[in-house]
C-alpha cells in the first residue's frame, strides 16, 4: 500500500522536515519531505500490506537545520491505521506540547519553548449540543452531530469545540428541563442527546413512520420544542429498550460499563424510576425520601418487574456513554480537542442530593452578587456545597465527577470558578439575591463592629423595620456561624443607611469595603487551595476557569499557580475604568471570546449595547466590523480564541442570521429563560460553504493559530 504523509509546518530559512518511521521489526527509516511552497510538507512511502496488518508502525516528524536535528515533535508517536485501501492519506498536525496527544489531550504548562519559537495558540467554536442542527436530528442537537462539527472545525484549521453541560436535566417533563445547569445527576448524560438510530432498527414500521413524520416537523422548527422532543425520544427509547434491552445486557461491552459505573449508575437509575413513579423529582414527597443502600437491595433485584423498569435507565446511559466516547475518539483523531463545562452546582432535587445530602447545604441556594447584568444579584436555586464534609474523604465525590468528565472531554471550563474560593449563598427564606453572603468568610463579631466605630445594634441594623423591604438592612447574620455578621452588599441606597449620621456612614463604608475587597483575600485564597489541587490533579484535562464578575484580588495568583486558563471577554474588562478591553493586552494563559452564552451575540452588542470606547469604533455590525473584532481576538496573545458559532457566522453576509437578537441563548436575570436556540442552517450546509470556510482557515493561518 502507498501511504501519503503530509503536515502543515512553516519553516525558517535553512530548515527541512523529515519523517521518521519506526517499523514493526525495530528498524527506523528517515524520509526526506518535499514542500509545496505554501507550508505543506509531504512524502510517499510504500508499505507491505502484511507488515501494516501486523501493526506497531509508528512515526514522527523532525526539523533538520544544516544536517542536525533541531526540533522534534513531543508526546506520543503517530500511528498508522490498518486499511485494505490501495492508498492512504495521513494529514497530521505538529504535536506541540509534551503529552498533548491526539488520543489524550493533556496540555502540560508552562511549555518550555525551543529555538525561540512562538507559543502554541489555537482557535475554536463554542456551541451547546442542543443548538446543533443536522439533517438527521429529532428537533435538537445530538452527540453524533459533534462529529459533523469536528469535520468542519478540522477543515477550517480549528483546534477546539466547546459545549455547555451535557448531564441529564430531566426533572419536570416540561420546557424547564432545557436548563443545562440544573442537572439531576453530575454523572448521567442527557437522553435528549442520544442518536436513536444507532441503537437499533425497530420492527414496528407503523411507529417508525409516525416518528419520522414528527422528526421532520420538529427539525424544521426555528427553535427547540423541548417538551415534544423529550416526549418523542422517550417513547422511542422505551420501544428500543423493549426490543434490544436483553440483548444489550448480555454483551461484554455493557457488563464492563456497568461494573465501571455501578456506584452512581444504579442509584441514579433507581432515582429515575421513583421520580417517574411519584410524578415528581422532589424526593421529599416520596415514601423513599431518605436514600440508603438497602433500597438498592430492595428494588434492584434481577427478575422483578420493578428492576426491569429501573434497568432501562442503565440501558440508556450505556448507549449515551458509548456514543459520546466515540465522538471524543473521532475528534481526537482529527486533532480536535473537546472542551466541556462543569456546572458549579446541582439541582436541589437531584439524585446527587438524594444520595448524598450530607454534602450539601439544602437550606441555602447558590447565586451571584449584584453586577451590571443583574443589579439585585442572582439566585440559582441549587444548594451550596458542604465543603467541610466533602473534605473528610478527600473530596471523593468531586474527584469521581471530574474523572467521569474526562471520559468525554479533553478540557473543561469550571463554571463560576470563584465559587471554589467563596460562593454567594442566599438562605431560602429570602426573596432577593441582595440578601446573600459569601461562604466561607471571616465575618465580624459585634465587638469588632463597635471597635471599628459603628454602634452596632442587631435589632436596628440586622432586621428590616416592619413594613419595609427585607433588603433594608446593613448587616446579615451568618447562617453557619450565628452571632457573627456580614455587611449587606451595596447597602448604601437603603433607607436605614440614608438615615445614619455621616460618621456612622463612613464607619459602615469602611467595614463594607474592607470586608469585600481586603479582609478575606488570604482566607479565600487558602479556601481555594484546600480544594482545587485535589480536583485538578484527578485528571489530565486542561483546566479553564470562568473568572468573571466580582473577582477577589487573590484569584489571579491562584489561577496562575494552578495553571488555570482565565476567561477574557471584551465587554467585561477586568481593569477598572475601561468599558471595552483590548485583546492585545490579554495574557497567554487565557481563553478569549467575543461573547458567552449569557450575553447577546456580537452583532447585538456592537449595535445596541456597546459603550463608546477607543478599541472598537464601528457603530454598525457590518461584515467588516465583525470580521475586524474576530481578527483582533485571533491576533491576541491568548492561548485559545473560542467564539460562539453565531459570531463566526457574523463574518458572512450570506450565512449570518437575519435576527441576531434571537441568537441569544440565555438571559441570566431571567429565571424563566427557555434554552432553545438552534443554529439556523445545518452543519452539512456549513461544511460546504467553501468561501467562508477558506476565509476562516486563512485567518487562523495568518494569526498563527
């Protein structure tokens, strides 16, 4: 068989590329490579079919200057797949980082550079799985669609595909289950993303005709009809289980999956059964409201009808796992890194909380302090973590969660990284996010408050006067350490503050600002370092943080120490007094982007929301203006430049959507947001948009990504 090897590599004057082949018999061949003058090096070699079938033939690329090897690839060697074809073309990418392998995308940082070469930089696309659209979909994106997106990303020279969380969110059976950050399990995958046709061909042709008709209707909709999609897929899965379930359970592949995942899979499956039995995910309303291992012995006994229904969820999870792990392997073979998203919390009625209530503070909910996007703060509904209890077994629940994530992804974004330093915690009895407080925190004792010049009286300053809003207070008593207090954040516009004499106003301002910007810095730093190292070291995944919002001074130092990539968003600058940041100032250890799923898309921001600045002067979101913004990000020092698909498409007059406002995925201040955005064209059509794709490829090439 003839094998054609090719690789894109820009050489300096006097450099040449060589291919080093390690044969199965232990011998080594060094082959000269030719250059087409545009950065592509290639060579051909004839290998005997029998020798190829024997396997164990590996290779790597090397740079030679004046007869000496001056640079070689790092990481594992390339391998040659066996095929019966007469000719095989292998198109490779240079392996830059030690361990940054196509099969195991470990990025070891900081990288030691050779020959003063520029540091590696990559680019990618961010899009939720549910937003993907292919010709075969059931009205929502599915895991196998990622393969199509991988083909497009590879063809345009990209390196990363980033998604939102993909865990199971089935709680209510309504559109509210579309919220990807409210999972019922931190381990199980969402059944709505399953490719039904890969499981098997149903024998019921009448049902197949009806399902196909509804599939086409759902897939033609501009946005997701989550309830109809979930209902159709659930019915389809029930029929697949009836027809193929027993055959699946007998397979070695399933048995290996069950053994490896039993610790979470069986309790999760029982949870799903009880949720459906009682018609609610609120386990407090179940007879089995308190989980204990004896429930598994009682319900999960082979042979009884209940176990058959419970086992259905094992069947579904097996196929979801099989499909997503296959997608990861496919992406890695194409040189594409998959980046997932780990939510900061879980639903308070999730299997996680039912099984491990000791790991959560269920009398509180996580949220975020007030900012420009939500002036009253945010309440997310999910319980906060009981870190003290988690620490007792070395954070094993979190470690297991991260390791499961590594089965599917090569990198991950820690949603709300600041929550590992301290979380904004709002007791359930309050309605406003302004009544939250940071946990943990070095709270004030009443004596400390007096010593700082404020005549503190809990009855006057920590309780709202009758008939006034609950937020009309200056201090909040700590939930976990009664008798100590937090200054209520931004309490300067309350009536109780306005009525203070000037000296007491000054004393409160001093207490407030010291608490939020100085007093807790070292404490929060120690808090993060007690948790994050164990979680990060649990896997080889590249770690990216979402470090937006109210950032303590200690955060950048810890991120640098732990080699966590920062997130840089142009419209959320981290420097005071700046409305729009300049991508040229971003650090290398960062991911830069034009927008996130919590923001309007680039076009809407430029035309309707952008404040006057000296970085972007355009007033209209023309193709040229959007291309200029994307180009500036690609030219930035950031290691990764990852853009929402909507913003990539803004560079094309023929591909951009007519209504950019409808391309927004989430409005954080809206607790009733429906997560239903889908790309308006299919991935198949995107893949054949040759002019647009070549433009992206050239932009990445010229920017060194």
